[in-house]
C-alpha cells in the first residue's frame, strides 16, 4: 500500500547445518512501518531479531521474500540505511569529527572538506558532543562513543535508522541519558527507526509499536503491541501513566510464557499476514484487531475490530 514506507514481505531465513540439512530461524515474516515510526522488536535470543535487522540493512539476504523501503527493494547495503551496532564501531585513529566527517564525505563525495566538517559539526552538536570534536575514541566514555555513532548515522540523512541493542553495554544512568537523546533527536528529525532490544521498559519508552517474536528456531511474529502511552512522554512521568503497567505486564507475560507456547496454541489458525495488534489496557475488542497499516489509530482510543 502507498503509505507503507517499509514493507517486509514474507521473508524467511534458513542456514545450512552440516549433517542435518537446514535450520529455519524464522519463516514467512510480514511487517510494515510508516514513515517516522519508531518500532522495537523484542524476543528471546535465537528468534532472529538481529537477522531481520541485517536483512533490512542489506548485510544479509532472506532465503525467501523481499523487503521494500520507500518503493525500492533492498538488494544490498546503502547509505539510505544507517546502522548503530551494540559496540560503537568507530575508527580508532580518527577523532570525533573525523568519524562523522568520514560518513558525510561518503554520502556527498563532491563536497569540499570545509562543507563536510561544517555538516559533521551540526550533528556532533545535536548529540551534545560540542567541545569533544578532536578527541579520539580512546579518550571517550562508552556513552560518548555511542553518541558519536548516533551522530554519524544521522549525518548521512538515512531513510531508516537501524539500531541493534545500542545501549545494552552501558550502565543504567548512561543508558537512560542516551535513550532520552535518541527520543529527542528522532522527534526533531522525524527519523524512521527499527530497533531491537531485550529491555521492555526501553521499548515502552521509545517505541510507537513493539513487535513480539516467538522463540526460535522457527520463530514467527506473534503480535504487534500499539503503545497506548502518548507519544510525547518523559522519563520521569511515563511509568506513572495508567496504561504503563498493563503494557509492561502484557509484554512480560508474552516473554515469560506465551513466546514458548504461541505456535502450538495457534496451529492451524495463525495467519502471518494478519497478526493481532493489541493495545494493552483498552477494552475489547482491541486484541481482535489485525495489522493494517492503512489505518493508524489515535493513541488512547479503542480500536475497532476488523
């Protein structure tokens, strides 16, 4: 459909296993995202979260299916898609501005060094690193290194930003600070984000939608949680929202129990093209609504059943 900015269409990923044949990480996965949405994917290790992200990045190819971003099928890596990894992945011999400028010059090859430096500085300032431009990675804290990674990703003006648990190695205080920065920057720039995480509170704080994957191998997309909290939320207040605990408990319940039993319980009735969209805490028939990106509901309102 025309409003589907990102369309994952029936992708599967299988790997050869010596002496066994193949193992299927996930099968027949369908998911759409709107421009400017922030989507988090949650699931246990082995369900294929990073594999999905790598396919979106063009770093891996699906065994079946295709992925379309802004009307173009993904056929490999592109500067239209920026990746922020768990580790900062900075060039250790380059300074902060050198790392960001390297990305800028890769995107705009005809720019002068002055133009490149000025544009890189814009994003260094945006992530709060003004004054650290000439430091090398060895002189930075872990949080500062990840800020450089975020600045570098944003500097190429990607159509989608892909984040692979970018805060998992940081202490709680630094992680919270960077989550706040990512929320602010993404709202200011209207950035489309696909992020994988194991942190339920992080997903609730950051995401518009939270995608729940069953256990792998042979994982499937079980359901999509529409975040019922207002999009304008703050760290000090979001956990006080009356629907926060309903949302958190729903996701925790899935991870603890339903992620293991979902496939058996829905055998014969599961339709990967029409997974349930739930908005925890709202009256039924919210859980009966199937995934249709053509109608984006207003937050806090009850969904109509299809």
